[in-house]
C-alpha cells in the first residue's frame, strides 16, 4: 500500500504549504512510504484528485484544496481529517495502516480495546 498525498507544488498560499509540509513531515518522520502527487505540474493528477474526493468531502463551492490523502485509490481525507486524527492518536487508522507495536497510536488503540 502506498500513501499518495496530492499537493500543490507551486501554491501561493502559505497556509496550504504549511499543511502539506505537516502531512509529509509526519509520514517522513514515521518512515511511512508515500508518494507526492503534484497537481499544479500535472493536469492528470489534478483531474484524478478532483474526481476521486468523495462528494461529501468536497467544499460547498470550488474544488478540494491540497493536501488530499489517499491510500492507493482509497480516500483517507484532507488536512483537517489528518489534523484531527493526529490529535486523537489515530493517524494510522485514518491512513488505513497498521501502527507499529511500539508506537503511541498502538498503545492508545490497546487501551481503547481493553
């Protein structure tokens, strides 16, 4: 399974850049394989992202903004979903990955199941 993060490599928005860096930094720090899909430099990536973000996850007006996260073709969420999952120690669940047994997330899941 490969996590794909759709990003805008030439975004003028510092907020979008920070959100993208936050998601990518988390994946790098946790040594999770991922692929950056640039939507500003590749029209096919932009089109695929727009078409595959579920209707209920799209903004009321306009297009979904990066970063958008997929586990291969399965939609995981946007930055707000990622942020909330991180706050709740549930990023691996959001991404459809198994947490490392020694991770805080695995500990939190074990406590919830006990």
